[in-house]
């Protein structure tokens, strides 16, 4: 299945995208539906076991590079909170853009994983947000933001106080949300080429993992854990890929 066809039909109902088939297998994070089984569920999920550029990864020994600054131009936008059965996702109507190498990628949605899927030198954080962007050709770029336990996160508070508890349910955001509030003050990052971290595990995704974590309170983490106590794919082999940092 081509990445563009996956993304076009699926972005609103799954972690990055919902599968296009009407009767896609119901995958999960444990047992017979867990990550070790994804690649065998159907042919379109084969990349989950056969792909060589899979995400997430454990970021170690990154190469220092003169990476360009990330050009965020986010904007306050209305949208929906969705419980898609795998995470809580915020779909934004007009959330702004991230420009990479002169190409604008529209911010489409963001969602959460616990614990963090990416690791840095073997360390996982209690929670991670993936900000998912798409360009005019249907290609994806993800910005990953780590969260450590600390004080309450004011930007997340309206979301975590209104979590839709039922799978498949959604709520309109009570007020416009500017995703810039989800970014740390420093935008230093790690860069690599990877994949979706959920089926169909399509590759060719540009990953930017921000170095500086934000804080989230113990009670905010607990609120998410009431719905999803663990929704992180294990780290995948690097297979010779280059990881850069600035």
C-alpha cells in the first residue's frame, strides 16, 4: 500500500492513520494483538516485521551535524479530541506548518504515547507527544516531544480534563489550541528517517525528536493511564541508519 493512500484515507481515526481496509485486524499492544504479531496480521502490515527503517529507535551515538533550525509556524486552531482505541488524538483544522528543506508540512494532528516510544541513550520518559505533519505529496514528518514528571502542564490541562473515555468517541476542543504551547523553549533535535510506529508501519517518515523535555504532572499522567496504561511500540533496530543531532 502506498504511503499517500494510507495517509489520505486514515489520518483522522488512528495514531497516525487508520487502515484503509473496511475490516482491518484489531491490533494492540499486548498478547496476540501486540507489536510482535502486527506483521503477520495481513499483507499490508508486512513492513512491521520486514521493514529496515522502522520506528521508534533508541537514540545513541548521534552524529553532530549542522542541522537547520526547525521552522515552526503554528497557529491557534479549532479541532476535535478523539479516542481512537489506541491513544487520544487531537485533530486540528488549521494548526499551521513546519517547513523542512523549504517544503511546508501541515500540522494535521498530535497524539500521545506512554511511556515514550523513542528512547534517548536507553532512557524512556513517562509520556511522549507525536506532532504529525503532512506535505502536499502526502509524505509525513513527525516531531516528538518528551514529557517528564513535574509540574502540571497548562497547555495539556484543557485536553486532559476532557478526555473522551469511550473508544470511537470525540469531543470538540473547548477553545482554539496553538500547538506551539506543546514545544519546549529550546528546539535542539535528533533527526532520522523512520516509519509510522503503528500498523501499517509505512516507512519514509521524517523524524525530529526534540531534546528538551516538557513537564507533566503525576495526576495528568494518571488521567491518561486510566484510558491507556501502555501504548508504546518497542524500539526497533537501527540497521545502519544515520542519526544526526544539532
